[in-house]
């Protein structure tokens, strides 16, 4: 195996105290000898299937569960030459944004071990941000790929709805869940995106992937939803993101304020309520089919207190009725249509805003304090993150800089559905304008 892969395995082993992995580092799956990712070490979140390996979604409830084959996303990466060197730790069953896992330990931030990595894809974000691997897979329901990317200081990309295959994933909310790419640079994300979206062909030319479209900054128009997404921010997060906007303006990008009306609130309602309904329905079926138990028994096998509480609150059924769910699906269709109209009428390439309102909180925190007021951590961290899953938008979080406390701050771009490659080109421009982060120590 190549020195690059050996180095990745060693680096992951050095991160053992950060609880990045659910299983020891090693070479778990080797891809093609040729391809755009030939010899590239990657990690995969423990809710995305890798053939031959256990799949536990960070939970003792799934102990002994082994999928019969890899997820299509994993197979595409292997076909392109990637090498899986670890399965990453996560918030149990992906139901949270801290990756404080009571079974495998809390994932710790590579910038400061006393701080959380964010979640639910915290292990992948921490492994990438620490430089152990150049990229990996996470998932995203309500920001689970973008929140930890922002807190750990790497790039987190959620593609347009249905751009990537969704099989082989242990779900939280099937209609909102998406496999996400997390990488050290936008350039890396773009290569992975091309492979996952089927833009690179197998065969003699497998090493070729399309480049991102050329971009003239003066043609880029970004919308700033100040009332919806910039109103409740830690002052340092606001400062770093405002400075990023100024750098974009200096590069020639047009940055304009936009009014989302009630779209952010409706997106949150759609995401949270549909997830509650689908979580109960999905896990009731999964428990019967794969774990030989009912939903109530599943709850007794969970390990993390917050996840036990969330799942346990629905032992007698979801509070969201089938009629409620039908109304939510109709509302989601309306949200999708209204976002399409917004982007078209305002001639926007993307919305731009901070993905999370704070830098990484202390490990174990359940609340955050913003401008003197205390807020529930889960709701505060997903507040800006539900537009993309509710409307099927591509979304990418890019490191914007460091706050005064020395921790990373991210800035997010959400674009029109189907604009993935142009959105990544804009993200690459943002990356160039703000400059790279130093290596965490």
C-alpha cells in the first residue's frame, strides 16, 4: 500500500484520543489502481455501508448488523481508486449536532480537544480538518455535514437533491438525508462530486474528471438574508463572515441583501416535523426487518441519553399524524417552488450566510449563549441549515477564518437546485479570497 495511505492510517491512530473513529484505523477497502482518486485515503461515516464491515450508525442497537454490499456512493469512490481507511464516529443514529456519543466517546475538535467537533458527521470532519485524510463521506439531514465542517474548519458539501445515490445509508429522515462530501479544499470536493454524480467514466480515461466551470467574479451575485440568517450570531462569527463578504466585494462579486420572507421558518418547520414523522416510521421498519425487535425494544438498546430521550418520546407513536405529514409534503413543494422563484427573480447565484451562529462549544454542552441569551444547542445549530434539505438546494460550507478564540468559522453558500458545479466554483472563489486556515495544533 502507498506511503500516503500508510501515513493516513498512522495519523488516524494518533487521533485516537479525539474519538474520531468507531473502529481502529486500517485499510478496509481498496479501490481501483487507476482513476481520479487512485490511492486516495478516505474515511466513511458509520451510517454509510462499506461491504464487509459492521454498520452501527454509532449505536449499540445495531451491534452485529452487516450490510450485504457497499452503498453506491462508496462503490463509485472505490471504482475511482479511493482507499477506505476508517469508519468515523458520529452522533448516535445521526440524531444530533454534537457527535457526543456515549458509546464511542465524544468526537473532539482538532483545534481544541475540549471543544466538540459538531455533528452528526463529527468524526469525518475532525479527521479531514486534522489533515489525517484529504476527504471523506458524511451525511446531512439538518446540517449534519455542514455544521461539523464549519466547527472543525474543513469544506462540507451537500449536493442538490438526488444528485448522489442514496442507497446503503442508515437513515434518520429518508426524504431529507443526503450523503455529503467533506474535504480539505473545494478542489478536492469538486473531484469527489464528479465521481459521485457519475461524471467520470470507468475505463481507460477514468482519471479524467470535468473541471469546474470558469468563473468571472463580476458575474457572481450573492444574496445576504440578513433578517433570516444573520440576526442571531456570536459577534466574532459575525465579524469573520462580514470580513469574508468584504473580500468578495473587493474581488468584484456583487453582494446584495435579500428578504426571504418566511422561507427560513417554513424550511425549519418542514425539516423538523417531517424528520420526526419519518424517524419513527423508518426505525419501526428497520428494527423489525434487521434487528428482530420492535421500536420500543430498540429504544432500550440505545446508548446516548439525548438520543434515548428523542426516540423514547415516540414509543407510543409519532406526534406527527399522516394527515400532518401530507400537509408538510405540500408545504415542502411550496418551499421548493418559492426558492426557485427567489433565485430567478433576484438573479442570485447563491445565498450566503454563517452556517452556525457560534464557534465550537465545549464538549458536553447542551445550550449556547449568544449575546447574553441562552439557547438550546440543537435548535441554534440547525436554525440556518434546513433550507437546503427542505428545498433540495446544493449547499457548501467553506472556512472563512478564525474567531478571536482561535476556533474556525465557516461561511455557507446555498445555490439553486442543479447549480452544483457553479456553486463549487463560487466556493473556490470564496476560498481564494479568504485564504487558507493554518493547520490545527
